[in-house]
């Protein structure tokens, strides 16, 4: 699989999963072993799932006026 180097670096830092890399002919593109990258994606989704603050739309609607962003503390934000 070929991905931009910054994507590989950011996600391996976030998940702490070692990734096997291969040399690429292009400078800013990195090649990774696809099964290894699948593990990175599973770990990333698991971390995101555990960090969820509001599990349902109903929970969000109850707290939307007083809610703060868990990351930066801002009151003005969108939910994904």
C-alpha cells in the first residue's frame, strides 16, 4: 500500500503500532505492508471508540448548550 509519509507517521505515533515500510520510488510517498496497516486501522478505530464522549444524538442534544470540546475546551464545535 502506498500512503503519504505524514499519514503513516501520524497514525503510527497515535496508535504506537510498528509498521513495516518499504522503499518507494517517489519521495513523499511511503509503502507499507497492507496487513500491518489493517492492524493500525483497527487500533485507531478502537481508540476513537473508547474516547467517545457522547454515544448517541440524544445524549448530545441534552448537553449541547453546556458541552465543551474534550480536546480543547471550546464551546463552538461540530460533532462528527
